[in-house]
C-alpha cells in the first residue's frame, strides 16, 4: 500500500515509514519550499491583475487621445493664425476689459507660485489623500495649495460656464489668464508621484479587502476609480470653478485680463501655446477638448481677424 505525505507529497509504503518521514529534516525543508512557492504564486497573481488593469487604462487613454488629436491637427493652424493677428493688433478696448479692482478685492495678495506647486503636490497628494471621495480630495487641494495661509483664494474663476480662471503672475504680479487651469493642472501632474501612489494604493485596497474576508467592492475596481483623480480632469476643474467663482463687474467684459498691448499679447500667447502643447504632447483628458469649447471667443476672433 502506498501512502502520500500530506506535507511534502512524498510516497511511502508503510505508516511507520510515514511517521518517521514527517519528523525528518527533508520533509520539513520540502514543506517550507512548497509553502514559499504558494505564497510567491499568490503574489505574482496579484501583480498580474495589477498589470492587466494598468494595460486596460493605458489602452483607453490612447484611444481617447487618438480620437482628439485628429480634430486638433485640423483646426490648430487656423486658430494659430487668428490668434497671431489678434495679438499684433490688440483691438481690445477699455469697454471690453475686466474691472481689475473688483477681483483684487477677492484674490490673495500672494501670487500663485509655480515653483512651489511640485513640492506642494508631493506633500498633499499621496496614497492617503487619493482615497478621499472626489469632493474631499478636490477640497484638500484647493485648501492646501490654492489658498494662502489666511484662507484667501490665489485663483479665481472669472467665467464659470467657460471655465476661465485668472491669478497673479509670480514674476510680474499682474493678473494672467489660464483657460481651464491647464498650466496649473500640468504642474500638479508633474509634482505627483503617480508610480508610488499607484503601488501603495493598490496594496492598501487589497489588504483591506482581504481583511474583510473578500467581502465588499473589488479592490481593482476601487483602484481604477480612485486613480482617475490624478488626471485632474473635468471634475477637478468644475470643483475649483464653483469654489472660486467671482462675477465680473461689467456684463460686457472680455474674457481676456489686462488692458495693455503687452497684457493682451501675453494672454493670446497662452492660448496659442495651449494649442501647440495639446498637439505636441497629446495632453488631452476629456472627450471634448478644452481648446475649442470656448467657441464663441474663437468666432469673435475669426470674424475680426480671419477675413483679411
């Protein structure tokens, strides 16, 4: 009769042999090796699931970018020419400018310092904060990065429908224009250690799931939903807009801050650079690209400068 050892799976012929075998060092060593293999196998399975999820996320991002880049390529050159003509003429008059003093009553005296954004992002955006719900996560960024120590906003939303924002330039101190906070969001991304956050976040979610006996929301589904916050896409833009919106004094005010030729040129240059960056870097995060959402402003420029 053959008997298999339940520890190391060795086959012996007698029960007395089995009892003696289980006490041997060889049996213990083989058993330890088998247990190690099982643990490592489970670890690799988790890592494989993580890699599969990463691959699916990457595929979706690439598909979205490919769809949008075609539109950007078709319209960017035309838009660039219109902006260039507008910048050289600077036909914006005083009736089409914001009353700056109105915004100065609301905005912090401190400029938004892009040199500090990366360090602030590393400090406040991590595997703990990304587990907050969307509203708390966005409030966390607004309160700790976009406000001064007295709680006053460093960023103002000047048009909540078009998601136009303005803030003080850290070098000149002038109010500058940042459509959809593109420049700010780019700096937040650069300062966020996405690789470390992903690793720590998934580890936490899997550990919690296992502690609950495998009951609850799938950790990989939670991971996918939470990690989207680090795109700083439309939910983030909408949240900041609602938190910082200030109505303009003149209902006929232009969406470009500044009354001088230099100010207008600088602001129009930002729009032009936005166009170039979206094409060169494929910096697209939503199905409706922000560059052409402000169609009314574009049509005004086209009517004034595009027919020459």
